[in-house]
């Protein structure tokens, strides 16, 4: 089980235990058990009141939630927005302690790698767009096929940017036949 799953179960248990101790307080006739259950209930509530706001506002949890939101942007947003989001993530990453950095480094590198792939695809698409009318018909067909494959790997807003180039290449290819 990952750390996040353990944290979730701990949260659920910490939320339910005070009710259990409170129920024990009302059900029990023994004064020692009543006092002990009430003390444990109050202690757990105090721990929860102190721990959970600190946990929710920690840099680590805000970093993780920001990465999840950024991952969802990979399919839709343009490259400039993704770069800004990566910069924000990197700034949050720099605020983390060394131990926390080790825990979340993979999340940051995966996001960066995916952005780099989008950049590579856009650069190749730009190069192929510059060679639209050049070469023979077979070469143009091959370049158009490559352009179409690269186009499919781009996020939605980047696809909108390149759609006119792709349709222009298709028109030239159809006219050449």
C-alpha cells in the first residue's frame, strides 16, 4: 500500500475512534473506563485538530495535489501553460524538505518528461510543416503520415494550433494526386 493509502486509512481511523470512545463513555458503568474513554476521546480530537490542518497545508500535500491537476492538463492545455505549470511545480518542489523531495521527485520528472515529449513532437511537426511541398509524392505521403502521428500525440489546444498546417498538407497531397 502506498503512503497515501496509509494516510487515508489513518484519517478514517482517527475520525472513527473518538466516536467509539464516546460511545464507550455512555455505555459503561465503570467510572474508570468512563474517565479513560473520555480522556482518549478528547486526546484524539485534539490530535486531529492540530495534525490535519497542518497536514492539509503542508508543501508536500499541496505539491501532490498540484501534480495531479497538472497531469490532467497534459491532454488539453497548450505548451506555454504546461511550461508555466511545470515552473510552479518546480518552485513548490524546491520548498520541500530533502526527505519529501526524495518521495516526490519521480512525480516531477514524469511530468517533465511528458512535457519534453510534447515539445519534441511540436518541433518535429514544425520541421515537417516546413517541408510540406518538397520532394516527390511518396515522400510527401510519408511526411503527411508522420505529421498525422505527431499531431495525435499533442494536447488538444496544441492540436488546434497545428490543425491548419495539417489540413494544408493534406490539400497539397490531394492536389498532387
